[in-house]
C-alpha cells in the first residue's frame, strides 16, 4: 500500500467530486473513480453510488463489511448465519441506497440494516425450530419416510 501526500489526496478527492458533479459515465471516468475511491470520503462515495456508480458502492461495502460481519456474528453467534445476514444486508443497502438521506453516517445506516436483519433471522428461527430428518441410534442410521400429503390413497 502506498501513502499519498495531503496535497495529492485533496487533488484526487476534488477530481472525484468533479466526476460526480458532471454525472460522467464513460469508461475513462469510471476508471478514475475506481482508482481514487479508496481515498474518497464515505459521503462522496454515497453520492457516486446513488448516481449509479457500482465501484463507489463496492468501495463503501469493502470499508464496512468487516464491521457488518462483527455485528451480525455478535448477534447470531454462528458464522454461516452471519455471512447470510451481511449478504442480505448488502443487497438491501444497494437496493435502498436512494432512501439514505445522510442524516447519519453511512456506516450507522448499514449497521442498523445488519442489526435488524440478524434479529429478524433469529426471531424466525425461534418460531420455526430446525429438526433433523435423520435419527442416529448408535451405529445404525434410520431414515424416516414422510408420506406426501398431496397424493390420494
């Protein structure tokens, strides 16, 4: 990883702001946004993502995904369920990004989405407990046949 001087960082951020304000969509500008996205602020990336820049949203997600996973894992205490929750959160955040009004930070908004999804998943699991269809009794395994309720006798 390289360090950039304060002056270069300001120039890069100004370049990104100009690209966003121009609503430029050609490939050369997308490359510019991809290259400088890592030094842009979340506010700039949110504006770019709202205008359809998929690289800006990817950078936002990259910045927040580790924290999102930690929040989901802390609630769910299961790695696979936490992965599912943050995947759902990513999709939900992308779909509803236009509703983000900027009153809070993007990270706060995303954390709230992850938190709500994780809690909803836990509630669903509590109301519908999972049970195995196979029962093991020592060394032999029994399989249960379940009659199809749709078939007529």
